């Protein structure tokens, strides 16, 4: 009996999650595979976006300071940073859903690695790798402008469809 109830509980949770996640459009956020303890996939590779914007450097967040926003789990180094994020998430979310800004500027959704990132005008932009980050630095304004234009067109498009 216990085994049947456990299996039934797992099936019910899986069904509920699939219905809840169906409301989120395809690949609007760059997230890790799998779920965190908070029941949502991890965003920004677990880096604290509030601390990152404040310091300009990636600061790893802690699981106990996780906040789920729009179906994505973000981790924070402190409870205070989590509260700051919760009060105004749009001010701290990585641009372009956390995908590589250079990739978005050419109509693609590549992983955004916080080790290759820039904070410009209090906005966080992440990039695929060092070479792409160097290419971005050759024309920051142009790349950001192209990404902003493209993002509205590709935001709700699945990665594999680009």
C-alpha cells in the first residue's frame, strides 16, 4: 500500500509540474537541466544576480537563499540579496533571459556563462565564452542594440528551432 501511495504521489507531482511549466513559453530563460530543491531549474548557473550587479563579479549564491521567479530558481549569497531581488526582479535579471547576448544579437540562444559577463548601465549581460566576450567588447553598443531587437523575436522560440 505504501509503495502504491508513493508512486501515486510522484505521478501527481510530475503531472502538476508539467502543467505548471507548460505555462512558460519555450526556452525563455537559460536554465540548468533538472530541478533544484525549490522545484525549478537553476538560472544564472547559481550566481547571485544582485551581488553580481553590485560588484561586477560573479558571486555564487547559496541553496538556502533560493527564490523562484517566473519558474526559474535564482540563488543569493545572503537573505538580504534575495529580498532585494524579490522587491524588483526586473532590475536584477540577466538580460536576454540569461542567454549569451552576442548569440542573441545574431538570432541564436547560446548558454550564458557568468564567468564571461559585463554589467553595463546596471544591467547584467552574459556570454558563451572568452572569445565571444572579446567580440562583444569590440562593439558593445551595437551588440546590445541588435540583441534587444532580436530578443523580442526569439524570446519564445525553442532553442532547437533557431
